[in-house]
C-alpha cells in the first residue's frame, strides 16, 4: 500500500473544501425559504464553481464565473428583490400536497444523481483528443466563436432569462397602501 505525499493530501483537502462549498451553496439556494438567502446560496455555489474551474487550470473561466454569475446575475436578482414587495413566508405546517411534491422531487433528484454517478463510474471514457493549450484569452475567444459557438449562445440565453426574471420581480414594485 502506497502512501501519498503531504502535498497530495493538501490538494485533496482543498478540492474537498471547494466541493463542499459548492454543494453547501446549492443546498442553501434550493432549501431556503427566503429569497435573499437563496441568492446568497447561489452566490456561494457560484464561488465554489469558480474554485473548481481554477482547480482545473482555467483561471479565465473562474474569473468569468465570478464576474458574470456573482457580479451580474446575483446582484440583478438582489435588485429585483429590493424593488419588489416584501412577502414573508408563513411559519407553520406544510400542506400535505407540498410535502408530497417535496418527497417526489427528492426521489427524482436522488435517482438522477445515482444514474449519473453510475454512468460516470462504470463507463469507459474516451480521451478528448484535444491538444492542451496555454489557455490564453485569444485561444479561448477563437474556440468560443468557432468550436463552442452554440454553448456560448445558450449561456447568453440563460443570462437573458435571469435578467428577465429579475425585471419581472421588480416590475410589480411595492404595493401602495
């Protein structure tokens, strides 16, 4: 049995911390009852994803994750929350219908998670066949506008939907008494 050097344990610890940050942020975003806490969870999850990108030797994508999702999307949602009317959730027992949907969604999520884990662990992964590059901004720009133009456009549509959602929240404004 071989033992890993101390530096490998440090790298594994940092990776575990980044993954834990991402999962904790996602859970906060999904499970929180208040909108502002959900946005904070989304920002924490995006920060963890930026850490994963940086861990995968892609500092440009890590920076874009922070700038776009935390700096633009989360801030836009926060402005939408600030401009919409306050709507505090009621404390108390969940209705039976809501508990049923919660259990069903948890079951479907667990099945999808298990399927993806099974697929990832038991599939033969072919090599990508892509040459390693230095990751300069020029190479990324050329790749985004040629090879990866469709995913690049789909990301812009996701950002558009996020902005429209924030504007929809803000459109109602505060109620006048």
